[in-house]
């Protein structure tokens, strides 16, 4: 039952990203070419909703579903890993037009050649695991 | 019906994505899709190659459930919640740019045939492009510790400076790719 809850959230996530056309290579290309506000609008409103929601959670000390205080973990400090990793991901995002969520959602829409991107993404994750200790963070 | 079947407005879509992130926080989880790639590596035995993959993947079952749901969501949205004549209303300038790159216009598709069509995928150049794109996504997100959902949405919502650096990186990479590298490939 617990997993069903998350499965349902996933369904909504998949529907929203598809209907927002955020899974489309075209929309990502258009965004990076600065030729449409659409994607920027989506990201900006999502963050604005998030910031307001998180502030309310913090100010009102809202408890989670089990009644425990909600604790948000801060990201580790660092610079190189965020900029370098971010840049590499950005190159991939611009090339194949999808981030890790849409890779899966596109499978559902029937764009099956996305499987190659998924295999690549798993390979890339694996490579990072192997090279991790040799990289500056 | 038109509202439901057409392109959802960016404000509605963005709001819903923000709510999804908050609902996950309420359930004691962190919104982040790229973590699933690591979990899947562990499930396939990557823990034998690197300590980075030594974790109990069962603790991540909730996130894998989201992935499965997302696949079904994509299916439902594109087969039952879309107009048969679905077209992406791109900026005419974008279509013009695509023309110059010999990339086909949307015409009812989510992704261009020039990149995802089988004719291209079955060529060495086509499949290598998709594979390299995937490797960059997998490697980059793990190096940066998150992707669009983990850093741009979750991280920035919690005003995390590392996430801001990562998102700036995402955009530098994307801009370099779209403006300079794509014209070289196509």
C-alpha cells in the first residue's frame, strides 16, 4: 500500500510532465535557444511553489504524515562537483533533450529508442561510481 | 476538455510539479529522479565494482515506484489525454533553426525523427549520439549529486547554494550544446 502511494505520485508526475510537454526534445531546444518562455515559466513556478511551501513547513513546523517534524537535509558544500557535474549533465540535456525523469516517461509515450539514452545514463552513473575517488569534488 | 487535452499552461504545470515535490517532503522523502539510476546500477550488481553502489536498494523502492508510475503516466497522457492532432506550438524561429539543422518539425511527435527515429538510431552516428547523451546525463547528475528535480526543484526550493551552482552548470552545458555543438553534429 505504501508503494502504491508513490506509484500514484509517479503517475501524476508522468502525466504533468507529458502534458506540459517538458518531456519533449523540442521544448528543451527551444528553451536553450531562448525562443520560448514555456519551460522557464514551468521551472520558475515550480520553484516558487516549492519555496513558499517549504517556508510554510518551516515557519509552522508542520509535521510529516507520521507526526514527526519535517527535516530537510542541506546539500553538501562544494563547488567543483556542482559546476562540473552540472555542466556535463547540461550538455547531455541539450543533446538528447531529456533529464532523468523524462527518460522514463518517454518510454511510456512509446518513444522506445530512448532506451539507448537510458542504457547510456546507467553506464554514466556506473562510470561515476568507478571514477568518483579520482575526481575533484 | 480542450484545456485538458491541449498543452497544459506553464503556470499550472509548474504549480503541480512544485506540489508533487512538497507531497514527497510530507511523506518524508526527497524528490530526485536521478537517484534511481544509482539504485538500478546497484540492483544489477555494480556494488561489486565500487563502494559507491554499496547500499540497500530496498530502501529506494519508493523511488522506483515513482519511476514505474511515471512510465504509466506518460502512457496515459499521450494515449488518452492527448488530441489526435497534437502539435507542439513551437516558436516559428525555432522551427526555422531546426530546418537549417535538417531536424524535422514536431508534427505530432514528442521527439524528432532526426535523432530518435529508427533510421537514425540504427546508424552508428545516431546510436552513438543517444548513448553519449545518456552517459553525460548519468555521469553529470551523479557528479553534481542531482538533476532537474533534485537540484533545480528540490534544492532551489530549499534555497540551497550548491543547487544554484549546479543549475547554473546545467544551463551553461545546455547553452553550449544547443548553440555550438548541435550545429556541428547536424
